[in-house]
């Protein structure tokens, strides 16, 4: 599950997308990310974008994405497609080679994902023998 902030540009997203390249005969250069707020149905508010690849290796892909226009917090479905277009936002376009990854995202209207504990841990005591 990924976590993003609603209506915010330039967010960093880490996914493992490169491992799907082995399933496609044609190489792809870009990723199309589609976020869909399902609202108890298979259709709903969505945002499609070509994610900016910041760094990619065989283990992890770092992307920069936006949620500008998505103002409702909640659970979203995300789908990432491999494509050979830097501008296409239509998953049915001919430049899209196929689905690379699918999962769920949580969009929240605040940036606090957890509370930092204030526990104080005393120093260890080592006794000489």
C-alpha cells in the first residue's frame, strides 16, 4: 500500500516496477500512473499522469507524481502501465505496452502517518566482572 497526500504536487513514490520488464517483448521508456477513487464501485474519480522517473534499478523505481485535482481522501486503486510516450494519459492508447503493477493507495489530507513516541530509554549499565 502506498500513501500520498491529496491535492499535492511533486510527491515521491517508490515502487518495484523494473521486474515487470521481463514479461514484455518490447522495451518501454515511461510509466503511466492512474489513480482511481472507487467509492464502492469499479469506476470513480481518477487521475492519469506520466510519472517522472527519478531513479530506477532492478530493485526499486523512484517516481515523482502529483495528486493535484484529487481532493477526497480515502482508498484509491492505482495502476501503472509501461508505455513509450512521454505525454499519453490514456491506458487504451497504442503506446501502452501493458499493465506493470496494480495495488491500493491511501490519500490523506494531512502528512502525519504515525505518531513519534516520546519514550525515554535509559542508558545500559555494564558491570565489571
